[in-house]
């Protein structure tokens, strides 16, 4: 699955780690996650994945599912759990809201 994100911000941290920031496709909130790799390694893996040369799990084999989901959608584990929680009858899910607005390029919060 290609990333739904077009914009990632990467900042180097001490100890060979990086902070990656992205806007959640579910909430529109800017989230940041720490990744255990340097900017060079991240850049190479990101280029391979985005160019379609590798699947995300092959480009980033040392990342867990939550970290890879963050790169795909910008969502945190907490946002994902809330989005997938059971809803009341007739209540629109975040996925439905996203798909409703995807064709127009904006979310309810914009």
C-alpha cells in the first residue's frame, strides 16, 4: 500500500535516532514519532519504498507495525485504536469520513 502521506518532516536526534512528524489522515493532527535509525538510513529506505522497489516491511524491517503505520498514515497507536473502536448504529467512522472527503482533498477540521 502506498503512503497516504505526501509530507514527512525528519529531524536528527542524538544517539543515531530521528524524529519523524506527519499529519494524521484520521484526525489532521500533527504527530511525531521517534525512529531508531539515522537520517541517511531512513532516507535510503524511504526512497526504496516510495519508488516501489521495496514493500514497506522490506524497506523498514527493523520497525514495528505501529511505526510502519505511522509512515503510511501519520496515525499513532491511540488514534488507530480510537478509529477502529466499535461505534453506535449509524455513526460515521473515521475511515468513512476520510473517504467522503478524499475526493475533495480536505477533512472536516479544515
